[in-house]
């Protein structure tokens, strides 16, 4: 038995070393490397995909993008003012290797955690912008994500602004234990308070939006938009199949399935997302200014 666990430990250590080498590899070489579409497996020049907003020209697969790239795509040029950028996580329950994972996430994304918040304009309409970064520990929600989200919504309440949140997350961050789970209640409560004051909350779901994020603020939008083929749910489909011992229908938990069953209001192509959000903000403006009042 000890030999079995020892072999397993060595295997995991080897995987960790390979992952570290990949993260710290030659970034210049990576910059010029072609990108393979995970869906159709076609390879594309990075510059071409960038011009297509990282949507596959062949199969329309929407590749995951960083939070900062999302801000560039959605927000009018030079209008975004970031908030609380210096907030960073500690290790509240002393989880092994957590500090190293945080460090790797910061190096990979340039962010202190898996969220960016700030004020900017979308097609001329001012809004509070919240974007989760799936490239930082799968966009998982820990204490910093919950705190920055809450502070952003409170700022929107104080300044009479609508809120636009773009989610990309695997769910709650297990490395923070109960502190992470508490963020579900915290973010849901601030959205409820925002709603009671008549604030407009537009929630955009991207691939994937799962776990504690989908079970809290992501599904509480007054208007819920989603990118095509995004996986949206709580537990993953494989876990559900193993639990209920039944085969799930094709496309289960994808955004098209969720739209058909009333959980998503509209599926929006990435190239159209800015204009659709801008139109919604314009429809809800008051006295010539977009203030998020319903």
C-alpha cells in the first residue's frame, strides 16, 4: 500500500513540475505559436484569431479569453477606470501550496486575483463593470472575488449605475474552505439589495460558469445573456450522470439548453455582445443618463 501511495505521489510531483515548466516557459515562443481550436482542431494564426475576437472562423467555438481582453472588447476605448486592483488573497485556512497557486495565477494574468472591477462606458453608457478571469485558478470565487464584487455593486448603488458582470468560473475556491462558500451568500445579498433599490444587473455567462458562481450572483441578473455553447450549471454533467445513473440529453447544461428552458434570456455572439449590452443600457436610461434604474 505504501508503494502504491508513493508511486502516486511521485506521479503528481512530476505533473506539478511539468506544469511549472509550461508556465515559466519561453513566452516569446508562445506568443507566436498557432492556436488550435478545442472544438474542430483547426489551427489559426494568433493575429487572425485576435481579429475574430478569439472565435473560431470554422466552427464558431468561442475560445476562453482573459478578463483584461474582455474589458478591451466590451468597454469604450480609454474609459475604463479600475477599482481595488491591489486587493489580494491570503491563506485563511493554511491550505498547502495555496500561496504558490496564487503566485502562478498572478504571473499568468497580471491580476492579483480572479476578478477585475471598474467603471467604464459601453457604447457611451456608463456602467460598473465586473469580469471574472478564468485563467486565474479557473476564475474560482474566494474572499477577494466576493469582496471586490460586493464593493463594486455597492459603488454602483451609491453612484446610481447599472452593473454588467461577465462570469467565467469553475465555482467556489476550495483552498479557502468555508470562507469561499460564504461569498455565495455575500454576493447574493448585495445583488438583492441592489435590486430593491431598482438597479439594473446584466449578467453575462461564458464558458464555463459553474458551481458556487452559477449558484449565486451569476444567475441573479435582471437580464441574463450567454455566449454560444457555454457550459452553465452547478455540478458537471458527468457527476450528475454518475449520481442519477441515467444518460443526460444532448447539449445538457449548454447555453442553448438553458435558453430553451428559461434560464438564459438570449444567446449572443461575441462580436455582437458590446452592441447588445449597449442597447440594453440605453433602453434603461433615465433623464438622458444610463443609471441602471428599472
